C-alpha cells in the first residue's frame, strides 16, 4: 500500500515537472477561441503537433501570444496572419491555395478523376471487344449442341 | 502494343524520384518568410548593461549578424567556437540575442565559453524571438546595410556553412 502511494506520488510529481508555467485566461470564451485557433497552428519545434497539443516552450509562448491578441480584440484572421508573417505558410495546418501549394490541393482530385477515367475507358474497350467477337456460324453451332447433348456433364473428357 | 505494360513501371519510377528527393530534405529547415524583408524593429536592454538598450536601426550602414543563443541551448556550444573564431578574425560584427535565459546564467556561460559578441541583448520572454520567427536556438540572421534580412541559418553555423554560404554572402553585401 505504501509502495503504491509512493509510486502515485512520484507519477504525479513527474506530471507536474512536465507542465509549464502557463496561466489560462479566466474567461472561458477566450480559452475556447484560443483552442480553435491553436488547433490550426503548427508547433515548429515538434512539427507534427499543433500548438494546442504541444508542451514545447515555443508552443506555450505562442498560446500566450494568441491569448494577448484575443484580449486586444484581434480577429482570427489577424492572428493567423501574425503567425504566417513570422513562421510562413508552414505554420498553418490548412495551407492557403497558391502557386506552391496548387499540386498539394489539386493533385489528389486529379489522380482520382484520372483513375476513374482510365477505368471507364478500359471497361468500354473490353465490352467493345466482347461485342466484336464473331458469333459461331450455324454449322458449328449445331456441332456444339450435338456434343453437349451427347455428354451433358462433360464426363468423357475427364 | 506491349508498351502500355510499361506505364505502371513509369509511374512507379516517378514516385521513386519524388520520394528520393523528399528523403534528402530536412523537414526542420522551414523557409523563413523574412528573407528580403526589413529586420523587425525592437528595443531590448543589453545583457551586460541593463540600462543601455539596443535596436537594429543602430546597425544601419553595417552588414552584421544577429545570433540567437542561450545558455540552455546545447547546439550553441557546438556553434560557439566558430563564432569565437569569426570574432578573432574580425570578419563581421555579431550581436547576440540571448533568448529566454536568466541574466546570471547567460553571463556565466559567456565567461566560460568566450564572448564573440559586440554585445548581447536580453530577450527574457522570447517576444523578440517570436517577432523574428525563431523556433529553436541557435539561429543566425545576416542583415545588410539597409537593415534587410538576407539569410537565416537555422541551427549552428558549421564551418562548412560559413565557408560555402555566409562568407560569400558577406563579401557580396560588403562590396
């Protein structure tokens, strides 16, 4: 029991050590807006995390900065612009559409459309090939039917 | 024609080229939006003389480096001999931006490792760091006579980066 308590205490202290000195705004509206904005911004220290998720010192600083800007009455657009001015488009998880990102945005759609077009073309060609095959002539047809009637299960061929 | 059977192979080859190029790139090297733009203005107290302040406009007419460093920054230790060497040779004035550091820790660190800076300024809350898009120390900005940022070194200045990129750029800017 004692050991368990000790382990729990240690675990709790570890969590405290990992936490930074971040003071949330008492206004839940500010925190809610911070959350939506921070979820769209990339933390440049740990690049696959948003600044909402990351505990890197830079992410803490940027959250602090976003809180200040919300307090100053800045719009979401202005806050995103502030970050892009400093860290480039890379900071946005949803990059804007421009010459550099065009392939990124349009590429997957083009691939899907192209794939379906190729598939449709292939199906049509096969169907045409099937239609184009010459039907057996009448004599050959009779021969086939006679063979089938003589040996309906195809046993003699095994 | 059997040529159509080569199509998947060709697509695969193109994919391979894209992936191979991707492998050679460093995802930590984020292109800075500041290249070719004026260095953001700031006013900060100097590290060694807290009463005196500095702003980038005071370096007008000079080509200079703004080097972001901190005593807690491990890579800065790797870079520091290069900066000391540059200072000894008098290659370019270097201003230090001491980033999110305690004043006592920072001055002690310079005593231990040498001080290659004309002076350092003290950015305790990292606000100027944010204005310069700093996301890790060390980072170094090359700023020209008109106060325009011409280059940003992300991570330590290696002897190789100095030789290949920074020295030729400095020569061009000073010409």
